[in-house]
């Protein structure tokens, strides 16, 4: 029996994940030998490999994977191929929390490397719960209202960011600008260990909701008649997306397009079954962000370009190409 298309897809995605991670580990201003990678002690290359390269590669894959799977889940929930984590206020809330921390908690940020990510994470959660509260009626979350609530909360967070940026000094403006561009340069083991539990738990929950998302693709009424737990699924998908994206981008800054592009790439090869789309989108998202980080390191070596710029430069035309392809097929 020949292997199924999803099995072939996962085989190549795992190979691609290993390959792009290996390239990430080998790329940088400091050359690291094989001996240093395999356990060399004391040398500069060995320290760079253990302290910087490995956590950076892991964080890139975690953050990209979180954006990819959350984008796929939200697209399935809203039945909208243009949905992504920014649509429900996660990115806007994280940005508002970050700029608030920079402007109002400057000394705290200098005392702890966790302070800025915590501010961004709390902002993402607060924005998501606000969107959910606005869209809830009689214990039900209305998807159509949820989209409008996300737009409203994004506008509100944008206004809040504008007010705080207007009153910030030059140093605060510089800090927020670099955070908002997105970068993996400052990540370390503390970033990985802090975000890993949230990303893993959220990923497991979202994959578990794959069957429910398949039912929701037929409409909420049909899904309810099929016995799907519609309301609990909607809430859990929103919370899981906020946790995963908030926890990962809190350390890396705002990174766009991964949540839009990754699910589309997967659907081209294996259709719309969320039991396949969700885990495959995690792998594709991880490969995309890790690969973009490699390009960010070599584009203007020895300097580094913020990875958010690289992702936007590649992701925007790629997404336009996907849209034109869909238009040609009558989508």
C-alpha cells in the first residue's frame, strides 16, 4: 500500500525541520566546529553554541510553530482564510503591554529580563479576554461579533500605543521600536523555558480540537447537531491561541504573516482536514521562522536584520501569490 499524502507531507516536514534547525545552529558570526557542537568545553565556540545558538533555534521553531498552528485554528474557527492571531487582538494587546512596560516600568525592565515579556504576555491575554467578553451573549460566543470585537480592540490598543509612544522619551521609543520589529537575537534558555509550557499545552489542546474544527467548518448549527462541543471549543481555541502566541511573541516581538501563510501552504498539499492541518502548520511555521532567522543573520553580516522585517518581506508577496492562485481557481 502506498503511503498517504499526509504521511508523505509529515515525512518531508520533519526532514525540513531538522535541516533548517541544523542550518540555524551552524549560522552566525562565530564559527563553531563539529567538536564544539558535539560537546567541546571551554572554547568560545562551544559557549556560543550552548548559550546562544541552541536556544535561539529552539525559540524560533517554538514561536513560528505557535503562530502557524494558532493561525490554522483561528482560520478554522472563523471559517475565514484571512484570520490570524492579530485578528482577535493578541498581537495588539501584546504590543500595548510591551510599550506600557517600557514607558511606565523602565527600572523594572532593567532589573529583570522577564519584565518586558511578562508585560507583553499579560497585554495579549487581557486583549483576548476583552474580545471574548464583548462577543459573548447568554453564554455563547458569537463568531461574527468576535471578528468585529477584534477590530475594535485592535483599534483601542493602537490608540493606547499611540498615546504612550507620543509621551515616551528617545530611549523608550528605541526599545519599543526594536521589540515591535521582531527579533530572536536576545533569546536564551530563559525564553525557551518560559514559553515552552504554554506553547506545548496550547498545541496539544488545539490538535485535540481538530475534529471539532472539522465539524465547525460545516457551520455552528450543523456542528451542534453532530454533537460537537461548540461553545467550549470556541473558548478553548481562543484561550489556547492567546497563551501560545502571547507567551512566544512576548520574547520575540511582533512577527506577522506566519499565521497566515503556514496554514495555506499545508492546505495546498493535504486539503482542509484540521487533524492534519494543525500539526502540519506548526511544523511549517517553525521552519518558516527559523529559516527567516537564518536569512536575517546573513543578509547584512556581521549585523543582524530584525527577523520580523525578513518575514514580512518574504511573507507579503508569497501571500499575495497564494491569493492570486486561489482567485484563479475561483476561491
